[in-house]
């Protein structure tokens, strides 16, 4: 079968997903992904660049306040205001990328933040039911996950901005009741050449990779409705040859397995950093459970882990985004602050000096456990002592899943208003019974 044929078959197979056959635990996972994406995005809007972007877009008329009742602005900007569906999706997904707290799946991919903002924006626009939104998110996530498993990206190609757009296009088209295959083929023709280098440099424009995918998902449906055509084969060229090294068709053409949906394998982040750093952060936090270490007391640090972590074995540039993509800085800040939230990744020269003493090695025995596990061992030399911790998987991954209470704590912290957080969480958890998604965000 050709790549084009496999992608067309994947669209047809996944878009036929029956919500009534989805197990209750998978429904809850999907609801939590929706909640997580909203909360993480709301927190992202509190960053200076996102606040400034919304202000500029409001002045230019791209965003309007609810009181203005702009008839073409029917989708909520989670940082405040209303916008057309494609622009709300762009802003919400971009904000959701800022703090590196968005959910994901292994091997590396982040379907949620590329699908959920697009699906919610369109569900509001067409007054879809909560059940319809839930189904769209699950099937959009399923297609994204199949694509992430199918492509083998080149080492410097980043997973945001391309496969996510196809999942978003499928979700949007299902919600609108329009030609899903045509829209997804158009999204296949509009990939983004996203790179890890932008992360290493701390170029915050890379946060718009997510926004690009969400917006393309919506616009691909618009283009299909206007008579534009797309090329599934183009995806095979761009992701299989230009940005990747081949494409495995098997995950694309598999039947929908309700007992093992892709959404079940997703993880939630509790550390404000690239997911590849999380096991090492957990190990470092274990070591300093009784209290952080003084930076000048740390002589040497060794991190033994899997080869995938080499992607983030860099010296951080002096900015918070680059720090989030440096395993040495992530471990150093965990050891010296005992924390891993957004504030821990504000660049500090004394922590950067500790990061210079961190040596990262691939352990062949640990490597054998990837990707089922993502183990890391951290050893810290302090005076005449060597402190050590080995962690198999990070908190928030399926083997160490967050309880509902733990996840709500993350959600409430991101929303930052306890009463609004409780109201929002309750609305999202009751999504399947909601008659109109437009009331989902009325908290």
C-alpha cells in the first residue's frame, strides 16, 4: 500500500470511532487531557509574550471582548476575549506550549495541545455537544499517535507542528460534519519544518509550532470547504524523506483497538521542562527530599540514562526556555532548589555553574528498557559523600499515573483561582452530558 493509501485508510478507520465503545477509563483520560490542555494554556497566557500578543491582537481587531459581540468571533481565547476559530486555536495552543507542562506520549509526541484547542474552538463555533467534542478529541489524538509511531524523524527534527495538524484537521472536520479526508489531506500538504535547535537556543517563536498545527487543522477544513485539494503523498515526502527517515505504514492501517486506544498511553507533566528530562528530575528530587543542596557544595553530578535523552544534553543558554531543554540544568536546578515548576527554570548563573559539573552518559542496560520505560540514575558528589537515586519512569507517566486528586492539584495551580478551578474541573468532567460546548468555558 502507498503512503497516501495508508493515510487515507487511517482517516477512514479512525473517524469511524464509536464513543459508546470507548472504555470508561479511556473516557476519563480524555477528559483529563482536555482539562490539562486548558489549564496549562491559561497558565501560559500569564507569560509576558502571550499577554503582549493578545493585547496586540485585540488592538488590531483579531481578538474582541465578549461584550463587543463580534459575530465572527465565536471561539474563546483562554487568555481573555473571543476570536475566529482558527485564531483562537492558534493562540490557545501557542500559550499551552510556553511552560513545557503540556501532556504527551512516548515515543516523543504531543497530540493533546495540537488537537484540543482546535477541537474546542470549532465545537464552540458550531455549538457541538460535549459528547461530540469528546469523540473528536479521542479520534484526533488517535490519528496523531499513529502518525508519531509511523514517522522516524531525523535527530534535529522536532515533533511539533506537522503530525498534530492532521489530527486537528480530522477532529475539526468530524465536528463540522465536513469531508474529513479532504481536510486531513490538505493538512498533510502544509507541514512545518520544526527543529530542536530553536529549543536549544530558547527561541520562543518555537512555542508557535503548536499554534501552527492547531490553526492549520482548522484552516484545512476551511480550505477543503472552499474546494482546495491536498496530497497525502506529500506527507510521506516531507516527513518520510525530508524531515524523517522512512515511514512505517503498519500503525496507520491498524484497526481501532478500544482496549488499547492511543489516549490511554499519554502522560501528564508535573515538571516545567522537556519530558526527556523528567526521570532525571525525579531522581534529583528524590536525593534532595530532605532539603536542597547549596550550589557550591556540589562537586560532580552523573546522569546515567537512555540514548533519547542525548537530545537534551546541551549547555543551557541564559533564558528559561533553553534551561527547560537542558537535562544538566534541569537536574542542577532540582538539586539546588528542590523544585521543578516554572520559577525553577528562570536562569541563574550559580545553577548554570552546577550544570557545568553534570556529566550525562548512556547506560546500555537502561537503554534496553526504552521506550517502555525511561529510566535515569543520578549520582551527586557532595564532599566525601555520593548520593544516588534510580527512577524507572517519571511521575505522571502511565506506570506512575497521577491520581485524580494529584491531577486536580496541578489543574488548580495552573488556573490559580480555587473557585474557578473547581467549577472548571466539574464542567469538564461532566462534558459528555453537556448539550452545548459554548458553556464549557463559562467559569
